[in-house]
C-alpha cells in the first residue's frame, strides 16, 4: 500500500522524505537497526502523511 501510494498523484513530499529516511543506508539504515517498535511508528507516520496528502486540498500536495 505504501509503495503504491508513493507512486500516485498528490503524494506528500513529507511522506517521501520519511520513506527515504527509513530505508537510506542499506543494512546499516534505520530500517534494520531501529528496532520493531521504531519501524512500526515510522510506518504509521508514513501512512498518515500519505493519507493526509491524498485528502488535502493543498495545491502543493497535488
């Protein structure tokens, strides 16, 4: 769902930055060293930003 929404129109730039921060660095990146609770929290933030960007009337989000 997250990957599909990142490719859609009106994607939130903040969501893109959060995803980049999560996966940047390969095996040394936050995705692998952050721990399951941290990853769960970050994925929740990403989903929130994607939903907010898709439903906002903000021209920058479109």
